[in-house]
């Protein structure tokens, strides 16, 4: 157990608490930078997908984990980012312009979705975002001249400052850079007044409002920022999959994103990365398990989603803090070794906070 | 005449949305939990009915009654094992849990009954009734009639039976109900059971009109729209919202560009949320300080 002696206020907002953390994060950074040198193209491609999941996950984590607004429609933002970028590239717009435009467009749509969301609490919001997702999916399927409809459209592969993004090694470093920048930006946002306002709104809207937090503005900002991150992930995803079709962005994708956030651990940026690794690799583990299992079990239709659902349910019941929460427990077990007590991390039951007038 | 037929098929479709909406409005009122697996409970109910009617060869109405009993048991068991430990957790966690449950139910149904579409053998399938040039399918009439009967039965249950009144009490104020000697836990369990049975009834009623497959639970998404349009937390509102969405969907499907019928429910929902978020039958107010 390490105690940091706080001697000036700046230490409270430092990104890293002490040098030990700096060392481990630097080691992690070095290892992900050199990793492609030792990996085959296939695994590099899979890692790219994990990075993209993580970038989208930052967006959803800011909304769900920090602002307490539930969205079942984040696949729509992913799709908007991807399609907007691909369509602009198709018109010959250079990458350096089309990517920011796609992100800005997604953020704008996010803010617009956020406006009706201001009047809604959890339940309504979940369903409204779900409805929004269906409408966007409808638009993509039927606006054929632009989006290619159900047939889909291929993504032009532009030059990214002289190198092609079609190369998965290039895409690896680009998405790694974007992820690192995104995590840094999110961490910065969360220690700024805006980020503190997010958390205040999550914990209690009424007390946040009493303390002078502008509810409408905070929620709209949260939606816009969240949509922007997810749109950015969409831009990269367009290059990763190379061919956009509506079936890549369904309700299932939204739910996978929620799974990422919940399994990773609500309310932590570490959780985003843990969750992304989980969501990125689970389908492969299931595919491997299918080969091993007897065919009667392995051939069940919808097995993959069933396993997703099961894991989601198990996490919610037994470890609501997700993988990051589990890691915190392991870490404190290690640092307190013979003295660890189970009660340290005992879950406290909260009373139901009703939305109704009694 | 075409209008009349559209209206009829819209109403019968709307009845199904309404019934599913009724199921989760009940749960929401009693426990403030949102059950995303309601549509999948409908799917499960339809498959259970297939098992008893098609495979076991029981008469339709006997099979239907057994299905209802089985689903009441299923709902209560689900509440007891999975939902009750979640009391006191944030609403979001329960929402996610029921989404997960929905996936599990789909996979389980796929494993037991296969993923191919099936039809339920019903005695009234395919026959039509002609009244003054309007062709009315019996299936549609049965859906509407069945929903009406079910609503009357539920109304009587809540109005006159002891346990029904206890449920109303528990849903209005859990703590006060508890003080008055209402066994809130058991009542909640029963609410889940009845809600599962209602959605099973919806599944059986819809069976002649559409094919049954493990993915039919997605219908539940439109039922959410129905519940919100009707005013979340209002039981008659759920049915009215369902009817409204069912009818609009049919008309939009015919008179508007292709595919718009599919999303019209969601458009209505978003418009409703912006214009009148409390729904047609407002029953809940925003909490004020």
C-alpha cells in the first residue's frame, strides 16, 4: 500500500498519482508500440478492432458511467461517423478534412438527440435512443444513392500523410494514437469543471442543480462529446472493415458497447480498455469453444449472443464494478497481503431512488 | 373498404403491442424496473404453447391454459432467482440485466425449438368472416376479442380481488403497503408471474398472424414505444398506445414510401417524447424539490 503525501493542490488533479504508476504506464506504452513487430497481420488487425472498440467505449463511458444517461443507440453514432466519413472520401475530400467533419457531424447529431433527452430520465432515454438508432438504420438502408442501401458501400482508402490506411500496421499506429489521445482527452475532461458536473448529474440531478450545475447544458455536452468519440471510432472502423453495410451497425452493436462499459467497470477509464479487450476477443474465444464443444451444443443458433447475455447478467449480479473493480480488489489483496479483509469492498445497498411523486 | 380492413389488421397488431406493453408497465409500476426481456417472454410463451398444442397434441384451449400456468411459474421463478437480488441496485443495472436475460432466452429457445420459424395450430386459422363486402380474418377478430377479454379480466382482478388491491397498494407506495401487512415480496413475485402470462397470451394470440421464431422478441421494442405513447405507468394507456401504433403502422406501410411503416412507431415515439413526454394518459409527474 502506497500513501502519497500531498503537499500541494496540483497533486489532487495529477493524471498519475506517483512514479510507480508512471513507470507501469510507460512500460505499457512501450509494449503496445513495439507489439506489431512481433505479431502477424491477423493479430494486428484484431488489436486495431480492440482499439476502435475502446475509442467508442470512451464515448459511451462518459455518457453512461460518468453522466448516468443510458443510451441504447450508440451504434447509430458509430454508423453516422463511418458513413459520413466514407461518403465524404467518396467525393474526393482528403482524409484530414473528412475525418474531423464526420466527427463534428456526429457530435452535432448527438447534441440534437440530447435535447429531447433533457426531459427524460433513465427509462425514457433508453427507449428514445433505441428509437433513434432504428430511424438512423432505416435512413441508411433506404438512402441508396448515397449509402448504397442494403448492398453497402466500399470505403475509399486515401493516403494518410503519404501512407495508405489499408495497411493494417499503419491503421494500428493511427488508432493507437487516437486511442491514447482520446484517453488523455477524456481524463482531462473528467478533472475539469465540465467533467465534475457530469459526475454531479449522475449522482443526483437535484443536488447538482442546486449547486448551480446547468442541467440542460451539461447533459447536451455529455451527449455531444460521447457522440463525437463514437463517431471517431466509426471513422476508424470504416477503414478497418473497408466495406460498410447496415448490418454492421445494429441494436446488437449498441448492446455490445453497453456490455463493454459494464464488463469493463462503470465509471472508470481503465474499464473502457478492459472492456474493449473483452468484447474484442470474446467472439474468438466462443468460436474456439464451438470447435471443442460437441456439435449439438456448438451449433446452437444465437449461442454467441446468449453467452454475451449470460456474462452480462453474471457481471451485474456478482461484480457490478466490472473487471476494473475486480482488479482493484486483486490489487488491494496483493498490497495488504496477509491482512486483506473481504469486508473492505463490501457492496452497499442503495435505496431505490424513485422518480415518482408519492 | 380497404381502410376498414387496414384498421382491423392495425388494431389486431396493436392489441399485441398493447399486451406486451401492459406486461412491462405492470412490472414498472410495481417495482420501477424496466423489463427489456418482455418481448422474449412473449416468444417463450408462444413456444411453450407450440409444445403443448402441436407436439403434445392437446386441445388448443387446454394447451393455452397450461401455457399461462407455466409462464406464471416462469415469471415468478425468474423474479425469485434473478431479479430479487437486484433490488436496491441502480435501475440501469436491472435494465442491462434484463437485456442480457433476453439474449439468454433467445439462445435457449433456439437450442430447444430450433431457429426456424414455426406456426401454432389454431382452430380458427384461415377462415374469414364477410360482413357487407369487408373481409375480416378470424385471426384478427380473435386477437382483438382475446385482448378485450384479458383486459376485462385484469381490470376485475385489480378492482375486486384482495391480491389485486394489494398489488395496487404495493405499486403506489411499497413502504406503506408493507406497514399495512401487504406481503410486498410475494406480491412483486406475482406481478412478474402475471406479466409473463400476459406476454405469453400475446404470443399465443399473435401466433396465427405471424410466424414464431426465437427472434420475434424484437417486437417488444415497439411495445416500448406503445407504453411511452400511452403514458408510462398507465395500464389503459399501454393498450391505447399499442392500438395507436398498430394502426398508424398499417396505414404508414401502405400510403408512405416503402419501409416507413417499420419505423413509424419510433417516429411517433420521438415526436411524442418531444411534444408530450408524459404520454396520453399522464400518470407520473416529475419529481420536484
